C-alpha cells in the first residue's frame, strides 16, 4: 500500500499520522466524527481577526482558520463566492464545517443557504460532484467532507 500522511488541528488539539492509506483514512473518519467534541474540550486560544489567517502563516487545511462565527451571507461575501454555484456550495460546506458539521450532506448545504435567505443552488448534487472531480470534497456515503485542497482553493 502507498504511504499516506494526515495532519489535522482542531482548536488546540493537533494530530499527525503517517502510515498506509487505509489506516490514515480510518483515523480521519474518527477525528471528523469527534471534531465538535474535540473543539469543546480544547478550543482555539487565538482570537480571529480576519476571515482567514494571514497568508504568511502556515496553513494546515482545516476549517478552524476561517471565521465561521459570522452569518453565512457575510462568509460567502468574504470568500468571494459570487454567483458560481460550485464555489458557493464549497464555501457553504466550509462554513458548516467550521460550525461543527464536518460531514454535511447536500441537503445540509441547501438548507443552510435557504435558512440564511441566500440564492438556492440549481442542483446541489451536481455542485458536490464538480467539487469531488476537482479534489475539493470527498464523499462518504450520503455525506461528504471538504479536503485540504478544497480549503486551499477558497483561500486563493
């Protein structure tokens, strides 16, 4: 099997693992399942002053570096989501992830936009598929998660 590496930081908790792909994928699932609980145990100690960390800081590719404490409409604007439905889907998924829903469904994304009085997506499932093709999301059954490449793509 190929070697794989994972590095995740949730609040003040950091995990680094390196092994075969199957083991790394299993650890990622465990961490994502417990993400909300881990953040409650050890929240980040630094104050957020902008929509994301300075580009000079090291990026570890997770939602904690985005200010998801703002309303979704503000977050979409800060991330320059515009009218591109695939990007709006991804940015909304990142916002949900930062609020504890690290493995949302397409319905969760659509409902978040609706509940925030934002323009709905024409086809949320197709937006997810486009993000999967780009390597920005990965599906897990009916759920999905945003990959480090996905987080990086909205930072640019």
